C-alpha cells in the first residue's frame, strides 16, 4: 500500500521548546549572534561555553541543567596559543569542550563531521565562529537558494540531537539598514535562525556592551543584558537592563543620565581592584562627570576609602 503524502496534526504529539538559555538560545535550533568586529562575540561565546560545561548559572542568573559538552569551532584563532588559554581564563571545563580536527580537510557547514561530532559527544551546543569561514566553496553567502539548503541541513542536525547550534557572524558596513539585514550574507541566514542576538556597545556608557534579541521566534523577546571586559581578559556581567531595544537596533547609543554614566564608569574602574581617588576623578572627568556627581554616586555605591602610601584609595564593598 502506498504511503500517504499527508498527515493530520491531531496525530502529532506536541513538545515544549527546550532552552540552553531562555529566551535567548533554544536547544535543537539555530541561533545567530552578530555584531561589529571587536564587540566581544567570541568572548561572549566562550563565557557561555564555560557556564554550560561547569553548570554555572547563565549571565542573567538563570540556572543551567547540570554540566554539558560544548563543541567550539573557531577559524580565526590558534587552538593552543589562543583558544585554550581563553577557555581556561573563562573557567571552562576543557574536558567537556571539543573541536573538530580539520587540519587536512577544511570544515564547512555541510560537512558530515559536524553531525558525527555532535552525536558522539552528546554536545548541547555547537558554535561556529565565524560563519563566514565555514561556507562551502561552491556557495555564495548572498545566494538565498544555496544558503537555505545548507542551513536547513544544519537545522535538521540541531533538531535531531537537541543541540543548540550557534552561528557567529560579523556585520556588514551598510548604514541605514535594519539591523537584522546587516548580517553578512543572505537574509535567509537570519530567516532560518529561530533566534538572532546582537552585541553592540553604547557610546554613552564607556566600556559597556549589550547583548539583546533582534529576532525571537520561539519566545517573547528577552531584555538586554549588559557586560564589560575585565582588564586581564574575560567578562563581567551587569545583569538585565530595561532598555528600548527597538531604538538600539537603529541607533547604538542609549540615552542615559550623567549619574547613570558615572555609576557604570565607577563600577568599571573599581570592579577588579581598588584605585587612587585621583584616578577615579580623572576617569570620570574624561566622560564629562563633575566631582559633585562623583560624590553622589560614591555614596550610592557605598564606596569606602582608605589611605595607603600617601594616597587615598577607593574600594567597592565586598560581596557578603
């Protein structure tokens, strides 16, 4: 008897969406993370790897479901001299972080080794960094037909193994275009992805970057989450921010008060070490904050002072 070409939805067993990080990164689906060069996309990805391999909570405090395996495939940095040291710095369990060996044959998005690695390691997340480096040689990123075919195959693998596949991409240099369309390549890349996240900086808050959704097909859009870089490398998370992400999509600058800028800058200056008062005043003066505002913010943050070596030092209160 010939198989039917159709079926009724009444025979389908509904399943809930599972998440690596709700509502930003779904399991079993494609997620795109995009942003201009130098905005911290790779550093963010390594931070996520560290969290899922050690069972740490996600950046906004959301719990993880134990310790999982990650596959991190990067084409732009050396494995031994750059990637592993950065994984260690992020606190990742390197025994749970794999990569596909492609010394002899370059890996592409339609390579069968991707499915084999995900299947054999039981990985919960597979990260391609950047997507531009893994496009098949016979494929034009601007070609909707070919890119859709390649990404559909990758999406099927993600679904089959309930693995979150994250594609990291650089932005193009177009101006005036909607942020979703500024990712390099065909719009089909963003169309097939169930979640598209943007990383960008806010010039009015020096040193602060945000990650926020510009497409969320499976859940309500989550709020922006702010972070900054440690001087010695790595990320410091500042939690969720109730920002107008629609404005962020079109204009990176977020309007903030002078006190908000002073607060962010003071935290940035003191979060890793105590500093002399003169450095604090100079750093805040560089962003147009006067001493009166500095003193108000100092009081709000309960900054303490002490004298050492003939200078006054400022210190943030220690976590209890």
